[in-house]
C-alpha cells in the first residue's frame, strides 16, 4: 500500500491510498518512472523553480499490517 499526497501552495488537493504504484500513475497522469522516483525520494525540489503553483508530490510506502 502507498499513500499519495499532492500539495499545491500549502493546500492538500489529493490524498489517497493505493495498492500499486501503477494506480497512482493512472490517477495523476504520470508515467511509472516519475511515480517510482517520487516514491524512492529521488525527486528534489529545484532551486531555479519559478512556478507559482508548483505541486509537491509525496508518495510513501505504508507498513504492512500483521
């Protein structure tokens, strides 16, 4: 299970749990490599980003319940 949260300008615009990363791809319209990079923490915020409403995407793996 994965938790996906999208924040724009400090406001949560999407927050949902998904079973697979491929489901997040479909929901956000991103390709699998992009979602995998967010999930693994390989995407860094760029200092040169000049977008006013740049989304912050957080994808984290939820611990397995017993």
